[in-house]
C-alpha cells in the first residue's frame, strides 16, 4: 500500500496472465482483499507493458509463459522504461530456468500460483517497501543455489556485436539444443528463436548450425566436454 497524507492507499495492481480463467480468478480474489486495487488485466506481456504505460500501477502480478511477449521480457521492459512500477511474478513454475531469468530481469517478488490471497498481498506490500516478496519455497531455492559453487565463466563479453540474448541462443545451439528446445528454455516462441538465429548469423557471417558450433567454441563461449 502507498501512503499519502498519512493515509494508506491501496496498491494499484495490474494482473498479467494469458489464461482467461486464471486471470479473472486472480482479479476476483484480489478484489476481496484489503490493501489492493486491481486497475487492469492483461492477456500477454505486450499488453502488460501497454497498461503500465497507460495506468502507472504500483505493481504488476506477472505470469511468465505468455504469447507475443513473455513475462521475463515484459518485466525487463517495465523495469527499464517504467521504474516506478514493481513486478511480482505469479507463476506455476519454480524451476531455476524460470526463477533466475525473472529475477535478473528485475522482478522483486516471485510467487507460485498456489499462493493464497494473504501471501500475494504481503508480497505486494514487501516490494513496495523496498523488500523482496518471495514465497518460502522460493527463498529456500535461492539459498540452495547460493550455496552451490559458481561456474567458471567462459567468456567476458559477446563477440561481433551479438546481444546477450543472441549469445545465449548461440551457446544453446552449441550445446545441441533444437529451436523448439531453446524456445522452451528461454520461454519464448520458436519464431523468436529463429529471429535471434538469423540476426546472429548475419552478424557473424555464419551459414549453418555446424559453423555456429565451431564459432562458439572458437570464441570461448563454450568449452569442449572433458575427456
């Protein structure tokens, strides 16, 4: 909740989820709880960014796997373009491939969809007060990850003007993943993966995946498997 003139006003929230039933259920649930006012609902990340621009909400409750623009990319854009709006992820997935990209994109909270209304409200209030709004299971996962040794970096910067996402796609190609598998790992569409591949091929002069694998090894982006 925000404070104005000594009074606490409800936190203005946008809900983003591509499943209509889920989205409407979250909106209905939040409408029954104190401290939250739902001001908009979006069916994908692109619409979520547009609603943030129009409504300037305090918080977006963001699903991750959505069409057109996924939750990670929408979070990145919102935090870059509209830093006054915080993002709390509300998703079915709690795996590393979902959690860490979302946090790196700027999400301040992360809940799974089995969270109750009170837990959602606490997460909203936490991120608005400058704290992290993480469920207990997510906090445990972070602690487990932090207790693991950090992998040794293989390259300090992307070559030939590749963006971070293009480099990520290149590394996954070198690791043997198909376009469909890359799309699932990055939570984007196959068409988006193909666009990244076309862009990185154009920048590097590569013609096929075999050349891409050799290029990735040659640039130190990946290391050959140990004997």
